[in-house]
């Protein structure tokens, strides 16, 4: 059977990011970030792409719909800013995230009212939609309260980010604690979302990792790389800890996941 496209949307310049709402029931909008500072909204029902959001000064590298509110959209730009929008409103912009939480006396004029001091190229909501993770080329990842726009000041340390385009990272679903999986060169860094602890580095790719996607139904992580491979990662199984054995005497497979590499490539299971 020959398949052909139902609609085609044309943009001037490179398309860096696009996203459809995971919770929308009243719209079929695709948010698109391009080389233009304008955010385009493509309506799959009408075939129109006339709706735009204006506010950024440079190209839009990342877009992400809220996983809680179907009309709320987050956008990240090379201008260092992250904006939250309600696409139903004429003015659109709800908030511009500020890494200094309004303490302008501590911020330089360039960094004031910006989410990162570098290009913002990655956005990801937590699964409950209450928090937003952002990454920038200032080698920082930040966690924001998506309702108040406050920087929670969780310290993830240096998060190496050399991507000049978008960085596709993801968060777990159904895990306790929640994890963030972030491409880090040819590896994937695994952080606890709310404490910032670096749990482990997943190694298996040969060149730079471009994207990560989490599959909650099977608790699997998928990663894509410039080495042209897609790897599937699964949590390593652990045996229950006997009641009469102290933790210090446990073999490696019994250790708390915070102290070991709890993820492995599916190739390692053979």
C-alpha cells in the first residue's frame, strides 16, 4: 500500500523541534521551533499554520507541551530564555523563567530574566506536569516549578552540553525516585530529578547520543546516537534482600540502586 502525506507545512529555515500534546483532547496542535524566533502552531484539523507565538529574540531550539494542561506550552531559545504560554490567550506568554528568581541585584544585565546564560536547547516536563526540566549550553540543568515559575535550585552539577541544536532528554515514569536521562557525549547521564544526584552513566554508544525516550509500559529507555544505533535499556533485576543479612555484607546485585548501575543495554542480557 502506497502512503502519502495528509498535510505539509512549510517553514523558512531549519526545524529544530516539534511536539504534540500528550494530554490534549480539544486540539490537534503541533508546536514547532525553527530558525525563526517565532513559535509556529500547526493545526492538524484545519491544515493551517497561521497561529504564531512571538516573544523570543533568537531561534527556538526546544518546545514542549505540558503533561498536565493541554493549552500550556514551554519554549526554549538561543536567547537563553524559557517562556510558558497559554495558546488560548491573545497575549500568549504566561511567564518568562528567571534563574535568579527575581533577585536582579545578583544578576548581570545579560543574565537577568533568563533561564540559562547559554542557549536553551532542551525542555522536558515531569509526568505529573508540576515541574519542568531545562538544559542549556551553559552546562546546567535546572528544575522549575511549572505553576509559579520558580527555580527550585536543585544542583545537578556540570551537565556537559555541546549540542548546537536541540537536546532530546527524558524523565522516567512509575519510578521512585524519578530519574532524568540526559545525553552526555557518547553516554547517558542518569540523575535523580528532585535531589540532583548523578546515579550512573550508561555506556554503549560509540559517538554522541542525540535523544532519549522512556517507555513507561515496559520501563525501558531508548537512545539514539550518531553511530546510527538505537539501544534499548532495561532495569537490572535484583533479588530481595534477606532479613538476616546486613547491607554491608550484600553482594553487588543487592545494593541500593543509588550505588550501582541499575540499567543495562538489552544486548547485555543475552
